[in-house]
C-alpha cells in the first residue's frame, strides 16, 4: 500500500477542531456542549449583506476575475482609508478567506527550507500553511505571566540566520488577544529593515480593540512599505465566516505578480461571497458599535469569571475575542478531551481548544487553553460554571 506524503504526515491537526468528533459524540448522548473552542461569531450578519445575496439578479453565476471584482477592491480602499491605510485598488487581491491570503503570501515569498519567525502562541494554521509551502516556523515564545508581550529584540536576533526570510505577526492577536504597542511594532520594523525581511501581518481583528491604545498597522510603519504583506478577512468583523472572502494587500508589485499566478491557478475567489462583502461596506455605524459593545461586555464576563475560579488565571485580552487561560490541570489536551468524553454536569459540558496546538515549542501551553467569547453572556456564565465543576471533578487536577 502506498504511503502518504511527508507533508501530509507533518501537517498538524487543528487544535480548534481536532476534538470535534468527541463533541459530536457527546451531543449524540444528549449532552449540551458549550462551544468555547472556535471563533465563530454568533452575532447577526449585516442585513445589507443578506439582502444583497437574496436580491442577486444574475442569470449566470460566473467566474469572477482572479484578483477579485474591481468594484469591490475600489470600495475597499475607502474602508482602509478610515484606518489611515492608503491604498490603490491594484494593491488589493481578493482571496478565498484570510487563510488563502496567508498561504499565497508564503508560496509567493518563500522557498522550501526558508524560515519565518513567529511569536507564539500563534494561530495554529500558520504552521499548516508553512508546511504546505515547505517553509519552517521558528518561534519566539511569549508568556502568560508577561501578558504575552513581545520579548526583547535579542530573542528575535538569536533566531535570524541565512534562511530567515520573514516575520509573521497577528495584531490584535489570535489566540491571546494581545495588541502590539507602538514600541513593539517599531521593534519589528527595525528588524525587518535591518535584515531585509518580509513582514506578514494578519490584522483581521482591527475592529475589536478594547483599550485606549492605538491600532498600529504594519502599513503604518515607515521605510518598509515594500516588505509588508497585509492579511485581511471579512469573516470576523461582519460575522461572515462562511462566505470565504479575504484579502492579500501589498504595495510590492513583484509580490502581487507572483501571487496572481496562484490566484489564476485557483481561478477565482467566491462570486457570491464578494457580492455580500461589497454590500457589507455600506453597513451603518450603529451595527459596528453594537457588535463592539457586545464583545466588550462578553470580555468582561469571561475574564472576570475565569479569574474567580480557583487556580485559573487569564490576562486581560486587549483585542480580538479570545483569551489564553492557565488551568490547574496536568495536561490541557487530556482535560479538554475528558470534558467531552467523560464529564457532564446537569447534562452540559464545555469544548475548549488546548493551547499546546498554538505553540511549536515542545510541552509549551500544556496547562493552557484558548477560549473564545463568541457566545452570548448567559451562555458564557453557564459555561464558566460548568468549567468550574469540571475542574473540581478532573482526576488530573494539580494545585
């Protein structure tokens, strides 16, 4: 029997989804599962987007241009202008979600064997996309005790060698909710300039910043305009995960030409998704304010509740809608699986993402979980109560 590829063997399972079969089995047993594992917003998609889909009057659902509809890209420039990001339509390539934007950035900019420096914990699919491109992730570890702040520049420089080609950041951060400061962004800029690296910056959560601190985009950094590739998506800001519309943005024409070859090979980004995404740019400010205010309340509910549970600690996330929490358990992978397979309280349990899957460093995150606050507050409060009961009953609890 033939064997599968090394790439297929090395591809990591998603820490967010790998326990889904256990959750499905729990549901089949009649257990209600609170999904704290995935960043799937439950807030309504904008009505203008739903109306645009309902009112499609095309007689043929045709291919769109490989780089996406010009009307959408031109309209996007106005959206970015609000954030002091100055673009032309041709700087924007529409992708099938932010995930494809990351993959195409890697494929266009990296050779097999090249290395990318990534602060960890990091969005787990970055590792999968690096493997797909034949590249290697080199991790700079941030810690929960320091609120996941970036380490000193020397920690980055220890990893830089002749194979280093890029730095990848997520700001605000998934999974930690950390927001990079101006000083940290300038530190990254200086490294990119000094070593002539690419800077891949995933900024899909820019709408969700909960402090008075400024949002510093990679596109705001002076002197590295040709090095920056911005990753974006409509999934989170408009609750449109399913339409699969993202964007790869760069002022570097050579990168765009290379990315376009991959875009042409996959033909086109989703037609109906672009119709909905373009309509969403007309959303009223009240919609975004209501969404923002709801996440502010959910964040307070979750973080206050976690830190009231004996032995649990979570720093306060400054953006996105996730936190990484430390639990009094021997192994969060085992604990999260146990919650789904062996535990229920009054017919209910919780589904969390073990944080170990967001690290490449062996044994890192073994007593941490990523929790998403995309559930309404009543459900979050109940899920926190169930988590407390699970921790009290777990045989691998540590004090």
